[in-house]
C-alpha cells in the first residue's frame, strides 16, 4: 500500500523525524497537534481556544489526505492541567458531538512549550 505523508512545514518535523499525518490505505494517523500556528501560539492562556485551534490543525491535515473530521474514530487529549477538562471537553464536544470518536483525556506533567495547554492526536478511517 502507498504511504502518504503530510507536512505542516515546521522545523521540528525533520529534526525529530515525524509527519503531521500519515495515511496508509484507509487509515490515517495525525500526530500530536497543538494550537501553534505560523504566526505563533493561538489562544494563550485559554484552553477552549487552544483546543479549537488544535482541532482546526487536525482538520487541515486530514483534508490533505482526503479525509475529514467525520472520519475520525479516536482522539487522545493530553492536558497540562486536568482541571481545565471542561473547557477542553466543551470544544471537543462542539466539533465531535455527532461523530463521537473513542477518546482519552489525560493530564501530563508538561507539554513541549509551557504556554501550550492541550495537545491532541487523532486516528481516522476512510470508508
């Protein structure tokens, strides 16, 4: 099966050796994504805004391989402060309420940038 890689163009992709997303056949895996944009971190201090931007980043990666958020079957949400779960969960629910992927929400000690509050991975299946 052909393997398709999506690049977000970030400097860390080649340094760490990863892709924003990888599609093999009908399966797509989207790497941990955050609210980082080309102009900087969106939604500083706001877990809801960061989650919305993170899901937009995931959506863009999915579209590059012919998928959409409706194809997502699993998400994994990593948070620097689990006490913010309601804001993060609200944003996730607004996007995935009717799709209802399997999901996990956990607190981690920290993310790569101390201003990042949330990081999300997604798996999708087309067809």
